[in-house]
C-alpha cells in the first residue's frame, strides 16, 4: 500500500468522479483508475460503486476513508516536523488575490519565498474578497490579499497593508469637479461606476449608503481600477476608487474625498491560525516586502 494510492482514493471519494479526481492530483484518469484497482486488490474489497458519471463509496470504502485521510495527514506531519528542525519546508500553499488588484510587494514576497523554499508548491488564484475569505475559513486558501471594510474578518488573523478613504473621481467639466466637498447624497444624483459586490471598496460604499437610506444608481461595474477610471473618463459615470487608485489617473480625473464616508477601505492579508510552517515563512517574507519602501 502506497501513500499515493491513498491520496488518489481520497480524491475520488471527495470528488465522486474519476475524471475530476485525476485533474486534482495531476495525473491521467487511467493512472488513477489503475492505482485504485491495485489498492482494492491489496485490500480484498471494492472501494467504489462505479457508474458512467459517478463513483460512490462502498461500505468498505466508507470504512477506509477516515483512516486514509489520517494516514495522509500523519505523513504530512512527519514532513513538517522534519522541516521545522532542518529548515527544509515542503508542501503546498494556495494564495488568493482580489480580482483587479496588482500589488507588486505580494509578488516580491512570493518570489523571495520560492527562492528560499523551492520545495513548496505555490498556486495563485483570483476571486472577489468575500469568496477568498470563505476560502481561507474553509482551508481551501492559505493566505489571501483582500479588500475589506473591517480590520480583520471574524475568526481570521490579518495584516493591514493600506487604509484609504473612498474618493469620487470625475473628468474635467463634470459638475462634481467644481465642488470642493462631495457627499453621498451628491453622488446619488449621478450614475456610479464601481467595483462589484464582494469587494472592499464596494462594501464600504454600500454600507455607507444604507446608513443614509440612499440607493444610488450603479451604472457600470468593473473589477479593475483602471477599467473604472477609463469608463469614468469617458463620461459614463462617477468613479468610486481609493486615494491611491485615483492618484494613478490624476492626469484625466479629478478626485474628491467623499466627506461623509469615514470608514476606510482596507487592503489586508488574511489567514487562519495556527499557520503551517510554510505559511509562517511566507508571512515573514510578506511582512518584509510590504514594509520596504516602494510603490504598492
């Protein structure tokens, strides 16, 4: 009996499909099937009821599943324990990043971590902040860079990267460009271009509007700050951005802080405690990258 057989068995059991399990463990479906058959011969029992589309556990499979998971966890713990004393860390990390947010220090941290710990496989995914937070809580994501309206989502640890006010950005000639002060009620008189729900900026804006019983017209939504600025520059609506986002487009947009929105939009790294040895190392590289001087 080999650990890889147990890994394939658990993957098929959780995916309930040989094709999806093969994609998950990065080998061919025939390879997964052959190893499962070999495991079944060794155990003397079939582990799955097989059909054209699904694979469900037999009674024997159900009895074996938790033991297989425990064996894989124990093998992983052995590697981590050795890594702790030899500084040779192995394993996998999944890092999430909010859509449309290119933050150079995060990439610097990943590069430095990879050079120091090449035995750790790192994958990067993009999603909206709400789904990334749920991914961290569900242990599907190890570390996530999110936009948020709270210093730390419930149950997670966080490192705040930036804290900025919400601003309205408009092109020359727009009525709001002539104002020195802009409020939510002023914005409600114009179409809005902003981030989609589930992002930190949108959460700050929606909560502030709800507190004043305002229902502004969201004309267009985009996940990229550059796209929002482009749309606003063409007169399609008032762009809602953070200070630093708007600063990149100061040559074509006039930015005004929204006076009655006091809650800042935060950019933060979030993770669940206790972190694994690999995640602890990545957090150290991340703190170093984000505290060094330079543009984010």
